[in-house]
């Protein structure tokens, strides 16, 4: 009997070789933070990253129109997009129609990546047509995620200006909390 052992494909390699015009469905073992991992990789590669949250409590009145427009802009700019959600995205039909239009016009920049975080979803919550024909799947575990500079690095996150600057809204008044030198404001 032959025994064959193959190392799992690493996340870095997968992202570099994945087609830029096909969304990447991300699954992971419990305890791995997909959002932090993708943010760290985008920072490592020096590409822009937009994170779209569609969880309950976020403003989703537009049924994803703004999200689809943002994803289209990122496809033309070559930025990455991460959709993080606790339920499958309601605007997936609009999104895939738009992605098909961009693909037909050859409008994707080859650095564009669309990640959809499906970590908290059960299989029956995800349409089979999406899993079989609309995405490539990647299953993250401790084995196939590499140690990269900034990955789960608390200090890198503390020094990130976008994380330091937080806006709080109370009624009609707004204030900005900024952790840093006040002369930078």
C-alpha cells in the first residue's frame, strides 16, 4: 500500500493563485479570526481592504446596493473586499449579476479579491448553487495559516490609525475619540 501525505495549501499561496474574478468562501475552525487574518494579509501585500458587515444591527435598508457599488469600485481599483456576516448575504443575486457584468467587460484588476466569511453559518444556510458554482472554498485551520508580520499582533492594531480613530454618535451630536497626539487631529 502506498501512503501519500501532502501539506495543505497555505493561505498565502491560495490567495496569490486564486482567480481574482471568483469570490473566495472562507470557512475556519473555531477560534481563528478570519477578519483579522484577511486584514493582516491585505496589510502585508499593501492592498486596500474594505470590510462589509451585514450582521443584524447594521444598516441594511438598501438591500446591498451600496455594498455592490463598493465591491464594483474595488474590482476596478484592485482592492480586497471582505464580507463578514452572521447570515448569508441577502444581496447575493445582485452581487453575482454585477460580478458577471464586470467579468464580461474584463474590468477586474488582477489584485482584486472578494472574501466572504462564512465561519458562523451552517451548511443549510448557504445556497448549494453558491458553493458549487459561484465561489472557491478555503478552509482555514492552524495548519494552513502562516505566521505573518502583524497577524494577531495587538501592537500593530493599536498603532493602526483607522483603529485608533473611533466615531461615537449620540443623538444629533457627534464626537470623535482619538487615541494619539492631539496635534495630529
